[in-house]
């Protein structure tokens, strides 16, 4: 099995909320873009939360809109071995250096995990002093919840108190 390398974070010093996924899908790695699989609801959910037409934007504009909204995107794993795109197939995972968040995003207060697999590092993130939330996965593999129900939980998670 080949070791896969993840994507760099979409983050700046103004980020107040970080969305942590597990590891990019095969489509995302091929495109070198977060959540590139067409059936993933991530960009649709985020567009509704921040009030921007993210699906109509190119990737650079999406990144800029995310940052302008005080959000950041990254994954818990820096690298792993995996056949396909399912989180359950992740092997030999090496975590990203989440302690670097203090330097990368000094205003960061909350970390929202995109699904339960990403939340495996919840305790480590809490130990860094961040508030944490586990949100329902936007992956097409997790289609058991309506879009409206997901959106409601994501809106509550991403809106700073």
C-alpha cells in the first residue's frame, strides 16, 4: 500500500473556527482540493452557513471566502495508507501537528470535527485548550441524515458564541 500525503491547511491568523476532517478522498488528492468529490455535501453546507455561493466559485475563491468567514479547514492526518476513500480503510495514519494551530491561528477558539473518524483526536485537541464539536460527516458514505438536519447542526457548530 502506498503512503498518501494530505493537503496543507486552509488557514490564516483570523480563523476562529477550524473544521477538521480525517483525510482527503481520492478525488480531493487528485484535484489537490479539500472536499472535491461532487457528492460530498461539504461545500453546499458551508455555502448555506456563510451565505456565499461556494459551489459557483473556483477553489481559490472558495478558500478566500472560507478565510473571510473566520473559518479554517484541515485534516487530522498528515499521511496514511488507504485503498479507496473510506475512512474505515485508513491505515498507518500519522497525525498533523495540531500544536502548530496556536501559531497559525492565534484567534482560534473552536474545532469542529467533520464526522466521528476525525474526532478520534478529540482529546488531544481539547488538551490544546480548544472547544470541540463533533458534526455529522458531509461524506456521501454517511447519507443517513437529511441535508436540513445536517445543516442545522453545522450552522450551530460553526457559529461562534
